[in-house]
């Protein structure tokens, strides 16, 4: 196992949350440290990980704790005068505080909650419910902005995973969010709509070296499989059929995770080995360059106007986010 930031994206209802939650359970069962992040429009990851309604409702919303997140991450970075001038793409630099998967820190204290799964606990963080305003294009208050800031300040170490359940909507393209992952799994049902979301994502991702693989979901039989193969080609990684295990969980009677249907657990293993293999092409310099690219773009299109500051000056030209800049806690 290696360290990985993994996103599940796709059209509404395709099964992002279901497959994210199964993948998270799979990692937890292997004993891997996992941060699970719900950045989906419909906030269902908590329940999919077994929380009841009351527990899910008590999860702290990252979107409501942005000032705390910004203040912590800013640290003593002299290029960032105040949390108010920090936007979702403000990159870390000398003096910034970085996040590690395994440590405790004020951001996790405020925003993460442990969820017990078969095999171990994971940390769950949620953006909080989306409103109409969140779905606008470049908005300053974007809920996923909190996630993007955290990802841009996160140095994941060996054998650690961050799994994000998110929508494939415009929100992730307005910023650099879609470039923040070592592996993006696009969940697609064997339908024209499912496939068209894939094409659109692929188009956006093309220029940014995003590693994208399609996970077919709710695939029933050869005709479904042929359809996805024909439409998606080699990007089709694996398919998942209807799962009675998932259905039982949705009824509030989750079976033990080791009782998941064999073909579906084989699919999860394929996801993990494929994600792990993508680690070989991780490039911290490119990762940092891309966050700067999106920051400058946001600064110019709305950030400077919104904050009244020259946000390009926040970029620390010598800084590269990487494991070695963060001494183990
Ligand atoms: N492989 C599967 N087997 C059985 N049920 C499934 C499977 N995949 C998804 N479902 C069911 O389909 C519904 C939609 O799935 P899910 O909530 O994971 O999709 P989503 O893409 O996260 O949707 P949303 O856009 O609403 O967040 C859920 O009721 C889920 O339990
Ligand atoms: Mg969902």
C-alpha cells in the first residue's frame, strides 16, 4: 500500500457514495489509516458508513468552520496577512501549517469525527449541506473550498488514504479541486447520461494530467458491459453489479463487511491496486504548480476584487508541497 488521495465522482445517483463507502470499508478492513471526506451535494457518506440520522446530523460542517481552518493553515506564513484574504486556492508557503493523515490537530478536532468500521476507525469529514448559492461557479464561500484548502495543505505519508466523495459538477472545475487526486474514479451507470458525464470530465481533465478510470455501477449482464466498453474503452476499469449487501445496509441492517459479495470485493481490490499503482506518477512539483495555477486564475477572476488584496502575492515561489517539508509530528 502507498499513500493516496482518491476521488469518486460521477453523475447524481450513479453510486458515488455507495462505492466510496465500500472502498473506505475495504481500506479500513486492511488496517489503513483513512480520512473520508463527504464533498457531495447530497451528504450521504456518513449514513453509508453506518451512522444513524442523529449521528449524521451531528457531524460538524467544514463549510461552517472555514475561518478556523484558514487561521490554522495560515500559521505564520508572512505572505498571508489574514484569514480574510485566504481563498480556497491560497497555496501553502513557508510558515504555513500542513496537515498529516495520522496526526491530531485543531482542524480535525473541529471538523473530523471517528467512525467505527469492521477493522478499525476512519476519520470522517463533511462539507455540510449545499445550498443554491454553493452551486454557483466561482463563489468565495464554496463548501468544497474547505476541502480544497485542506487537500492543498495535506502531506499524506506512506500507507495512508484520503477518499473524497464528490459530485462531477461545475463546482469541482471552477477551482482546482479536480486536480487534487492521485486517482479519480468516475462512477458511471450504463446509460447515455452516465457516459456523457464521463466525457465531460475527461475533457476538463485532459490538460491537467488527471488519472481517470471509470467504475461501471449497477451493471446487469453482458449488454450493459458491452455498452460501457464501447463508450468508454480502456478507461473502463471494473464494473459492480447490484449488491444485496448494499441493499441490506440501506435497510439499516449492515452485514459484516467480510460478507460483501465476492465479485464486489474483488472489484474493490482492483480499485485499490489501481490507485496504488497511480502513486508511481505522483509529482509534488506538478501538484504545487497546479494549485498556484488555479490560485492565480481565481485571484484574477474574482479573488482580488473580493478581498481587496493582490492575491498573487500569496504565492511563495520557492515552496513545493511534499512529504519532507512536514516533519513527522
Ligand atoms: N451496486 C449497488 N447495489 C445496490 N444498490 C446500489 C448500488 N449502487 C448504488 N446503489 C443504490 O443506489 C442509490 C444511489 O446511490 P448513491 O447514493 O451511492 O449515489 P450517488 O452518486 O452518491 O448519489 P447522489 O448524487 O444522490 O449523492 C442508493 O440508494 C444506493 O444504495
Ligand atoms: Mg452521494
